[in-house]
């Protein structure tokens, strides 16, 4: 949602796990910085999509959009320190006075609000506002797409048939409200919020970096429509949000004294929407908008121009990013494992990677779902990708065909459909589609599979994360923080919050989900890592997805922007630290 339209969340580095920051490759990662930062000017981002997926803090769940909105508009209880290098992964207080106080073996967490914090209308932020904001996570029929699954499964609220009896602030029962009030409570002075959990969660304070735990005024809540113009708690407020641009100006009710991590350098922050990707690249190449940044990264066809010219030495980044790119099989529509396996083995990994820039710019072949940057939990599955006996860079057509031969008898109806009507693949609109679609169609045609493409112009994830999802969907995932507990369960378990594979009816899911829950509950980190590695292998064997790449990402920007650096936990620049040279 997203940093790239094929990506979801980013990886955080923290004490809860070991992320190999040393493996991040940063080329030209920081612009020349003058001695003294300057204020003023209009900071502009150039974007080809017609809008961001979400502005409602409860619903934002993509790395880029989190980094952007939390830098300028939305404050959370805790945050990551917006500085270069490893220190940027450190958890720091934001709205809270500390990073949370656990007790009862981390089943209880308390956060005390910092004095002087307000909404854009000047109203003081209180515990009740945070409590109300958290309550919206339970209204899953209204507040969609956010990281609500953690709160729904962690808070000590009774469940019936796997669902909490509390269903959010819009419709509920007295028993549900009572249960919520017991699990989330406020002190008598309305400054300290207490969360009671059903299990020990040592890293609960990392979830507090998300807008799902942030203040929202009940009187200003308009449900689904709150997405259009949410109230600001940070240094900028939204004054325009349409298909042409998102425009933010200074929030005069924000106080620097109450915010130790943000410094609002520009007068305005703008995202220009709906621009052709080639046009954006040409603007960057000509430096015709020196105070602008390409919000989506350059096209593959232009990357060499940016990364071979000395002109862009201090105006570019090339990073190993925290995302695994994958194709999610909608198992409810493609229940035949053999056909899903055939699609994996007939995929032309080399052609797709080469088109995207090869190892220099695109990344490396995926060996499972867990990224190598999650060093503690990563190991090649040896089921798929390099290291597995049947992996071939351009596709193992013979292996794929053997699966199709089995499917012809075992899954006759599905076999007939994919070879005649074909499979439908959801993809976000992009300038590269005209080139990559034929590559995929040719690869699948080798084993008789017909590939059709459903191109989604805007709101990609909010579209596919519904019953509108087709057979296969483009996706990407990075850990929510440095533990595979935020990867495999989220993507594949029956209780996962981002299960695009819709595999709940697969008989294999029951056992996988049981083992995933056991891994989550394992307190010995070394033992837990072994469980994650085994589960990564298990997911690969079930072909619930087609992981194809451990990614890299590029950034380019105009000559007027200063202090641009890679922010490790979000896998993006620290947008809020950029200032404009006068």
C-alpha cells in the first residue's frame, strides 16, 4: 500500500529481534547538508497513482504511507527515531512520555500522555481520545485494511467463534462494551492508558508506532468518511485531498515543545497525483522541479541514467529494502495445489528480475517468504528459490508440466478453467505493465495456462483485500517489526490480518495455524527462530503464494532538497527531516 504499489509494510529493527542492517546497501544515500537547516518553501512529491490508499491513521498499513503521514500529520504513542543509520531503528516516546511500562509478564502495558499535545482544532489530547481511536480497530466492517488483527487477538476480550465480543464504537452490546472497558482503561486524570492483554506480548510497544493506536476525537469521527480528511495531531494539517493533490499546511495548534522528534521545515507539503511515470522521471532528470522527490522511485528503463551520472551522486538511493515480493494465490478460487505449484515452476524469474534492473537494482530471487533482513529468523527454505533442487532461473518447465499432468486428472475442472478461460491476475496500474504482462503470459503459456490481467488504477489493496480479489494478486510484505511473528501468521494463518491467500479452507491451514500460534507464544528467541524457519518451509510446500524476489528500492530527488537519508524502520527516506535549500 504503498512504497511501491506492490508493497506492504516495512521492517523495523529493534531489541525484539536481530535485523541485519549491515546488509542494507545504500548508494548516494544522503544529500549534501548545509550547516544549518532552513525553513520555508513547498516540499513536493510526484506520484503516478490518483491518491494514497488511506489517510485515516487506523487504516494506514503500508511502509511508505506510514513514514509519510507519521512524519507530518499523525502522532502515535511511540515512534522510531528519525535519524540515519542503526539509531533510526530505536523506539522513542512520541505522544507518550516513555515507550511504555509493562507489568504482569508483559500482559499489562501503560502509557502516560505527554502534556501540551492537541488536535488541529486546539482540543487537548486525552486518554479517552486514544481509547476511542483504539476502539475503531474492532469495527472491521467499517475500518478496513489496517493492522487491527493484533489488537483483536491480543487484547483480553472474550471471543466467540474466534471473534471478539466487542465490535467497535458504532454498533455493540453492553457485554462487549464492558469487556472493552476492562481491557482498555484510562486513569482518573485522563492521562494514562492501560492495555490488558490475554497473553504476554513483550513487543506490544512496537505496535504503538502505528496509527491503529492513536487519538481520534469521537465527535469528529465520521466512520469510513474519516479517511478523506482526518484531524491532524502532528505539525501539518490537510487542506486539500483530491485526485490532483494532497496538500498540507502548518498546523498552528501543534507545539514543538510537546513533540521531541518532529521539526516542520517546509511551509507546505504536497503530493501531486496522477502523473505519468515517464514524465516524473524526466522532471527528475532535467531537475525542473528542484524541490520535488519521485514518490514511487524511477522506472526500470531509467535507473541506469540516474545511477551512472555523477550529477545525481547526492540525489539518489539504492537500498536493499525489507520486502519480499510475491504473488498471492487466492486458494479459495485456486484450491488445486498442483496448479499453484505449476505456476511457480513455470514462472520466468530471470526475465522478470532482469526487466526490473537485475541484481543491481531489483534484488535477488526469493527463497521463501521471510526476508534475509530478518537475520534471526531467516534461512533458505530449500523448497523454492536458490538452494532448492528444482529451481531454475528461467523456470523449470518440465517440473511445471508434471504438476499440470497430475492436475488434469486430480483437479479436472480447475485444470480446464486455467487452460481455457484462464487465471485472472490482479495488478496495480504501472507504466511497466505493458512490458511485464507479455513476459508472464509467455511463461505460463509454456504449460498451457492462460493468464489474464485485471489492472487496478487506484485503491489497489483496498480492492484486493475484499471479495473482489481474483485468482492471483501482486503483493509484497515486510515485517511489522523484527520478528517473523509479523510475517508468516499475518500472511498465511487462519487468524492472520493480511491473508490475501484466502487459504482458510485448505486442510493444511489448521496445522499451520496451530504451529504458528505456538511459535508466537515461544519466549525463547532461538527456539522461536527455528519454528519460524520450519513454518517458512511449510508455507512454501503448500504454495499459498509465489515469492519471487527479495527487493531493492531506488529514490531520486531534486537539487533543492537537503538532508535526505534512508530511514531503516520504514524502508523509506525520513520525509519529515527533509528541508529546502534557498
